[in-house]
C-alpha cells in the first residue's frame, strides 16, 4: 500500500492529484466516499488537468472534467458522459481509508466502483 494523504487533505466535494513513482492518479471525495482514478484521459492518454494543483472537477463540482478537451466523467463510476470519449471509462483504482489517512491499495488492482 502507498500512503496518499491525511483524510482532511481531501475534503468533501474536492479533488486532488497524487504523483507516485509508479502511478499518477487523483481522488475525489463525494458523500464521504473517496473515488480514486488513474490520471489518464481515455481519449488521448494524457493527464486530465493543466497543472498538478488544478481541480479535476467541472465548475458545478458534480463531474470530473478533462481540461484539455472538456470531456466530462461521473465521479462515482468514471464513465465519460460528454465529449470525444463518451461511453469510455477512467481507470478506477482501489483505495483504503483509515485513521492515518488515504492509501492506494495496489496500482494494478481495479476498484469496486458503482457501475
């Protein structure tokens, strides 16, 4: 397991990017649950945001947005609902949260997301 951050470093309704030696990923906290995805748009295979500090959510805070071409993805499933990769999915990753914070379980293990 790889430690990502303390729980309070990913507040409700926000996103955060993480750069590990073996993976670039991001998390979104929605209704107390953390959804973790590989930071790679299925359309072009590039990261979703312009800079590491930028939000990965659209202005409404309801969808994940690719800053490069405007594709929109559901937070709970990673499914693209608008844009050039509509119907494709972000790669979900398994995570665990405990008293110490948020952990990446295994960067090769898919997460159990609401699909």
